[in-house]
């Protein structure tokens, strides 16, 4: 469906970002000498249009089903073998068309990621307000997960990738991201940057994990204006799709407290 056409625009991401920020940078030259974590009065707005183009070309929109099972059919012998989940919510999460991403498109995705990593070299993060900073970290995290899964496709199970093995560390612990010459990991972004700087638990639902049942990957990049509002949407979708949630007669029977949930919701530690 013309995915290659949309990917052509991504090749110009690094150039367009450098041009747009070089103009803004000259205005804020004096402020850059100040040492601070953020600038509450900053008017800088990062345009993530190219990232949105990528997601709109490859990510499906999540839908909510009627939650009703279809009537049982009477198939012939050997005509209805199904090894996948039979839950009525199994098709509700967003999906990424990784199978449509060829070698050339993968290079464009990686270029887009490198452009995101290079942003702090052009405009220091401390010159942004907190909303723009949060949007940047959420987008960088999600794009990195997207890029790493695309490299490994057709991988179908992420358990070993997430937990690591005796020979290889977890992908989330590897220092695969370079910001201002410092190598950091996905977990560094989530736990050492986002969690310690933004105490709103809703941000957890903006972090794409590459799994069905986790936060959906949005078809639009986060922005400084709507990152928390969009995280509320992610929360709603995640609670609907979590495999650990079971709704019976309008009663929540069980919610498994994951590592992420425990960090943001200490009350769940004893569950």
C-alpha cells in the first residue's frame, strides 16, 4: 500500500532536523551556557512529523471488539488447527507490519533513530521544557524498540530478548543508545530518566515494549502538548488488553504486578 513512498521522506530526517534547530539554536545561545535540567519558559517545539509518517505507514490502529465469541462451527477433521490464543481480545492490540520492512526500509528506520539520538547534539535537552523533554524520551525509547525488533524480524517471542540468557544480556539492559557521547540503555531511559523525573504513573503506558498486551504503539509520535493525555489513552488500551487482567461479571479478579507497575504503584508490591 505504498509503504516505500512514505519511507522516502524519512531519509531527510537528519537534514531537516539539523536545519530547523540550527536557526533556533542561535537565538538561545546565551541560555545554553546555563546549567539546568530544563527551561520552564522554553518555546522550542520539536516536530516529529517524520516519526509519525513511519508509524502511520506501518502500525495498525487498535480496535475494541464486542468481546463475544463466535458461534462454534463444525469443521471437518484437520481443518481447524489453531495454536494461537483463543481470547476474544487477541486481535485488539495495534500491530506493526514488520514483514513489509525490507533492507532499504530498515536502513531508513535506523537513520531516523540516529537522527533522534543526535538531537541533543544540536539543541541541548536542558533548553527544552519538561513536556518537550518527556516527548523526546518517549519517542526515542519507542523508536529504538521498533528498530531493534525490525532488525530481528521474523522474531515472534520476545521473552529471551527481554529477560536475556546466560550468554546474552537483556536488550533492555544493553547500552545501545548514544546521547551526547554517553551510551545508555532502554532501562536507563525508563528507570533512571523518565521514572526519576516524571512521577506520573501514566507515563509507563507510553513506553512501547513490542508485545501484545503491553502499551500499544501509537500511529502518531508523542508531542510536548499531548504526551500525558496520550498516555491516558495508552492506559485505557493496556488495561483492556493486558493478559493478566480477567473480567468476570464486572469484577476485576486479578492483576499481576509487573516490575514496571511496582515502581510506579508501590501499593501493588504486596500483591
